[in-house]
């Protein structure tokens, strides 16, 4: 057997020591945030409880509001403009329940194992399924980032900002947040940006909707215009923007990087519930807005640019500008989340440092994949004459197609008693989880049939 050169052995030893030191530093930095939470647990009184809740809120709210991303805003706007209020308001409430069921599982998995989603799949199911899930995530993330930069470009265009400049500014903010800020500060700033998502609620009231029509959507729930291939495409797009693979990876990694433990699960569930409520209220507001102002408009291509122009004509320039700002905010907060999601997953898969707390000069391997994905996506959007509207809708459908496989890994992990202990899924959670997977498989199968047989549903 050949004997390794002493210099090679020494280099390997130093590399192992260096990697160990980086992981120790990662744990030390995370421990500071955990100590802040521990001090609040030890205090008594209503104010201390409120402060504890505010400190622990973050992963769930960020995940859900970032899910109302630029692509989602565009999809909801086109849905309301095309199909009105009727079918999709009740269906979004159902989708909100689905999103909560799925994301609550990531809270428990992250808090119990203190491992990210990618790390759990690689460690539990091996390299083949690890690579499968990682490639699935990275491809979906880059495609979704494309929709975020589309929204930012279109939104800033309303204010006369050229595309190259708006993309550069958004990219700079995204990179700065990831490279410079520690996790706690990164999360707090991201939450302030996410609050801008609420701008769509006053916009809904500016449209002066007929609330009787909203109530009637629940009393007379039906498929507008019949079950057609285009309707199925819109349904898949709406599901794709409500639940997506990146959300599983992002929230679980965020729970881990924040330092949440088993005793924080209840707060994590509340955090996710609050985020779900905000997501559904905003999504419904967008559909009510465009369903009120634009549904029934004939002879016009209802892409997002025309929707913005119609908003300006119907509710005034202020309405158009507020919607544009909301579109920019939605793209920016989602870009921040998606970039972090890619970096976390790559760090977990390859045992690199995997915390936003880590200094960039020591953990550059962690930061490069996320930043690279954002740069690629921004570059695609700047390609002249790229079909941006089509890209946005097809990305949401792709997310829906990728989701069943991602959910299956989640369900397997949540039913593994060696992993979860007493926090394994209950019966109702398993029934709900597998029903969601079944629903997505059926919808994807029907969509596949419409691709092969375009006239199947008329």
C-alpha cells in the first residue's frame, strides 16, 4: 500500500482542524441568539412574553410573505383579471391551510433535529436522493428568482428606472444582506421589507369592490367558464405560488440558523400561522382588486404591464404606483429568501459552513451559490425580448410539478421516530400531508394530459 507524503498528511490534518474550527465558530455565533431567547424565557410578566414572541417570530412570517413574491403577485393579478373573484377566493383559503400544514412540519423537523432540510435528506437517504433533491431545489430557485427580477424590473419601470439599474440595485441589496448582516439583523430587516406586502390591502379598498360578490364566491363556488386546459394551468400556477420546494428548505434552515429548539415549537407554529394569515389576506386582496377593476375587460392581453396601465386608468396614478411598489417589494423579499435558501442547502449538503452568522471571508463557499443563482437570474431577465410573462407563469407551474417529490421526503422524515421522537406526525397530519401530495399528483397528471391531448377539456 502506498504511503502518503508527510506534507499531504499535514495539509489534510490542517484542513480538518480548520473545518472543525469553522463549525465551532458557527455554533458559538448561534449560541448568542439562543442566549437572548433563554433570558426571555426566564423572565415573568406580559411584557416579557410579548418580547419573547416578537423575538421568536421570523421564519414562518418570512416564508409565507416571501411566498407572495413578485411571481405570485403577477399570477394572482392575472387570475383575478381573467377569472374574477368567484372561484379563487375560496380556493386560496384552502391553499392557505395546505401551506400551513406543510410548513408547520418543517418547524418541528428543524427544531427537533437542529439540521437543515438538505442535510437531513443527504444524511438519512444517501447521496442519490440528496443530489436529486438538491438539483430540484437549485433549478427551481433560479427559475423562481427570474420571476422576482421580472417583477422588480416591471415595477421600477413604472417610475422610469431602466431595467439594468433596477436589477443592479436589487442584486446589490440582496448580496449586501446576505454577506454583511448576521442572522438576527438579517431577519429583522427582512421582516421590515416583508411588511411592504401589506400595501395591496389598501389598494383593494381603493378599487371599491362589491362585497356582496366576495360573499357570493363562497355561497356559489363554481368553475368559471368550465373546466378547460387554460383554467387548469391557472390552478396549477396558483398552487405553485402557494407551496413551493424552496419554502421547505428555507423555513427549516431558518429555524436551525435562528437556534430554535423543541421548547420553541409552539412559538414556531404561531409564527407560521401568522405568516399564513398574512399571505392569504394579501393574495385575496390582489384577486379582489384585479377581479373588481379588470374582470370582463375584452380584447386586451392581460399581462402585468397592461394590468398596471389599467389600474392607473381605473383607480388613478397613485394606485398604479402603489401596486408597482408592492411588486418591487415582493420581488426583493423573495430574492433575499431564495438566495439564502440556495446557500443554506448547498452548505448543508456539502458540510460547508451553513450560517448567515458566518463572516464572508471564512465561509465564502456558503455564500457563493446563493449569490451566483441571483446573478444568473438577473442576467436572464435582461436578455432582450425574453418572454417574461410566459416565464413567470411557467415557473409557478414547474414549482407545482416539483412539489410532490419534495413533500414525500418531508413526510418520510416526519414519520421517522428515530429522527422525530415524540414529535412525529399525528394521524390527521399524515392524512392531510398525503392528501396534499395526491392532489398535486392528480393536478399535474391532468395538466400532462392536456399537453398531450390539447382538446381534452375543450
